[in-house]
C-alpha cells in the first residue's frame, strides 16, 4: 500500500477493491479473514474492519455471521415496467440464464386460483416451481400457475430448454399486460437452501397477474428474489404521455 497521505483503512479498502475487480476475489467467495488481512498488510484488525465496512456499505461485500465476508457479484437490474421474462433479461446483460425446474404438475385450480383465472375450482392448472440462475448463481425462486386450457401441451415441454414466453409464442398466446405487487417475505428453510440463502434474511416477493390480448388472465406468478442479487428500476410517466416513456 502506497500514498502515505491517505488514511490506512482507505488504502486497504482500495487494495481489496482492486482484488475484487481483478477477480482475485471472485463473486460468491469469501475474502481472507480479518486476522489474515491484518497479518498480511501489517495493520490492526480495527483498520481491516473499517476498510471492509466501507465496501459492505458500497454493496461489494457481504458479512455472513459465522461464515465470513463474501464478495457480491454485479446485481441484475430489471425494469419493473418491462414484460421481458427472466431468460431474456439475463441474456440482455450478456450472461447465461439457467433454469432448474423443481416441480411441474397438473392440479385442480381450487377456490383461490379459480377466482384469479375466472375458471371452475375443478378445472386443471399447471403448477411450476423453479430456480432461476444467472450463470451458476441462484437469483430467484418462482412459483407459476397457468390454466391448462391456455397451454394444453405444456406438460410435454422442457422448461429448462424453452422459456415460458417462448412457449406462449408456440401456442399463439400474446402477453398484453401484467399487474405486479412488491413485498418482503421470508422463505421456508428448504426454499432458502435452494437459493443458497440464510432463511433469516428477507427476499423480495413479486406477485404478478398477466393478461393476454383477449383479456384472459393467463398466468399468476410468485417470484422470490434475492435482494443481494437484484435491483429494480421503475419508470414514471406524466398523465397522457405514456407513449413518451
């Protein structure tokens, strides 16, 4: 560390930042312990802790109690006003999407989903539960409900190969609009493990109802997204100027 006019903890912060940017400390891995860094750079632990704290505040590092300090990868920015699916969003960031389907089954709609889709409780709906990865990093867990009459051959389609949006295109279903709400939630331990997440940490919960050009409700989705892996943007328009957005 050079430039002795700069406080030691700031110099150490830049040393660690440089190693993160050079991927000497890759995303998802733990950096050396405070003791190891203190010994390596010949400083005390409080200096190391101050340097790490600033990088935690910047979103480059994350402390995990009992495990250490981990490097965070670049967050995925998603536009809340866009109807792009997960795979398309990830590819637009020059990253490779990967989907792991945990459950794909056909079940009766029941009272709740019958009301959402405007069908009878005994009518069948597809239930899909999957983990969405960017490269090999788990980003979100999705629960998707689709009435069978919308995509009658969905059971034979490999959703690890084709996206839901591509499947809609196969069957001539055109997505028109979606209504989405945002909340915070906590996952069950099993689901948290699937996202490689501490179950005591909250996740973003998006509930989305989608309609097609015939004004049919074609999909209801619950998406649980890791807050340390995603960030979201919203675009607002003045009344009467939607076309300028």
